[in-house]
C-alpha cells in the first residue's frame, strides 16, 4: 500500500534542491538554467499546435525567472520562432544579467508590437501579497504561457496574490508545485535533474495508479463485502439511490439502504439488487456510508454512529454537517468533504480553506482519513496524495454521493478478508486514494453532461483494466 507517484514540492524545497545541486554537487547555476530553458522551449513548441510559429513576446523580470525567459527566447529563436524579449524590470540576479546580455547580443531584446503569444517570466516562485507588478506592455489579448510559476500566483497554495493575465499553459521547472493542482490550467514539467541519490522524500505526491483491494477469483457476495448506506430522506431520496449505486458499481457484494419507511415510495430508481430496511433494523455489515441526502433531523443519530460504530465508516454531506467539533475517532473513519463541508467541520471560511488545500487537508486529518474534494482531490496520509487531471464532468449533482458509496464498497472489499485485525489509519487512507482515483478515472472518459449514475457505471471497467495491467 506504499504511495508512489511524482513528488510535489513547495517553493522553498525546490530552492533548497537547486542550492544542493549548485553548492553541494557543483553544477553551475547557468548550466541548470540552460538545461531548463531547453526543456521549456520544447514544451512550448509541443503545446503550440498551429502550423506557423507565433510572434512571441517574452516578459522578463529581474531575477532568475527573468533569466529563464531570456534563455527560453534564445532556444525558441534557434527553432525558427520570431521572438522578442522585454525587460519589465532591469536584470538584477547574476544569472539574469548574463542571459539578458546574451539575448541582447543576439538581437532578441526589444518590443513586439503585435504578439500572438506571450511568455510570462516575470516573477516565478516566492510571490506573496501585497504584490507590486511592474508596468506591462500591451499584450493584445494574446494567450499567455507561464514559465515555472504564473505571475500573480502563490506557488505554494495557488492563491492569487496579484492581477496578471491568467495563463493558458504552464511549464514548471524542476518539481511540480502545489499551484499546479488548484485550477484546470494544463501544465508540463521540465526535469532538470533534481532527483538524485539521497534526495529526501517529499511530503506530497501526485498519485499514479494506486493500490486496489484485491478480489480473489472465487470471491462470493459475502467475501466482496456488505455495505450499509444510511442516507436519503423524503426530500432527497435520490442521493441515497446514487450512494447505493456507487457501492454496487464499486464492487460491494451486498448493499442495504437504511431509510425511513415514509421515503420508500421515492426509491423508484433504486437498483433491484439493493435491499431496504428502516434505520433501526440494520443487518450486519462490513462498512457503513452515512450522510448523502440525509437531512439534519438525524444529526443526533449521525453523532452516535460516529462514536459507536465499530466497522469502517464513510461520512459525507449531511453526515459531516452533523459533526459539531468532531473528536478524532479510534475507529476507522473516512470523511469526504468539499470546501463548504470542510468549512462547517473546521469553523472557518471556505475561501480561507481553499487558499491552501494542502494545509486544509492536514487540518481535516486530525478528524479522520480524508478525501478533500475538488478539481484535484487531496487525500490525507504520509505523503499527502494529489490526483491531477481536473475534469468538469465530475461537477454534476450526485457525483459526491457516488464517491461516498464507492468508498464504502472498497472498505467492505478490504474489510471482509481481514478478520479481527484492527484497522490502521494508513489502510483507510489507501482505500480512500483508490476510491478517489477510480471516481476520477471513470469520469475522465465521459463528456460534460454525463450524469453521476453514468460515472458510476464506468467504475467496473476502470477497475478491471487497472487490475489486469
């Protein structure tokens, strides 16, 4: 269950790795800059899909990000691109001074009156508010490609700290950085050799294909596990239906919906495989899902379930809003909040929480294992895991209910074969990562307009393909 994937580093960690290469290994800084510029130019050329190279204006700041810009301009010029550089502030760092001098000698410094593409090499890492930006030339609405970090964006959080045209593409250097996962802007990474023997492990990873609970060929419905779903109400029976559908498509052998009898007539869309019982008549189960569409009348029951249920349990939606100042449970618990639900749990403004999603996930981790939902979900653990590839298909009503049911299914899959062995927090987080990954991959093959049920229906194929490869 060990987490693997590409490391993600905050700006200070990248600077420390740079310094270790320069001062410890002995690679001169201009050599690293030259290597980076070559890779950035390659990435930009690959991204630009039109036949003719565009008239390109490179905005260069005073530090090493500006130096990168001058060097990238030279490499693009060598590929036949019409490129001009503008110093939005005089070169200050030694590397920037050197690269500016070279670009000037080659005739690459000067205005471009009608750019078709703008490269942002103004400030790079370390941007913090209040941010004072130098005057910029007229960009004429040309698309912007950011080199390393977009100007006006905090590299560590993705928070906007200054007004600057948003990029259409980002080419980041050395390591992926947290800002890459706070919007749907596509990005590429240029490796400059920061990975070497002795590099310390990172506290954040971009997750690749994760561990999935194994499914023996002779598994029966009991071995696959029984999921109980305490969800739905007279007004929101559909959320319960979708959570149960997520549990079925996630591989649960049995699913029982626990819902008040008065809501049963509203369950016409419920799969015939799902059993229905009243809340007080719950059968034995391997995992519990609590909250989707439940309403607030059951708050006291939810808090009791949080405290008392021995089985692994997923709390979502109204199951989270009922947890006032929740204490960390010694039992296996998984919470799946979006920003609004996280704000209710932590007593904070959702904008503050979204400004640093990694820090928010660590705060939520004091309550239980976490899937912090968003365009790029963050999953608690050591290291934190981020799922890349934002997909607007998931932005549809009910997709979170499906995810809750899917989490329940994978917990039940894993629980039934463990016997009486106590759950470890890392096991719950491994299941959480697997569920979030399956959910995101299932949506990736569908267009905007697909329903939550259609997303759930693709999960079995994604799981089968992953297990076979």
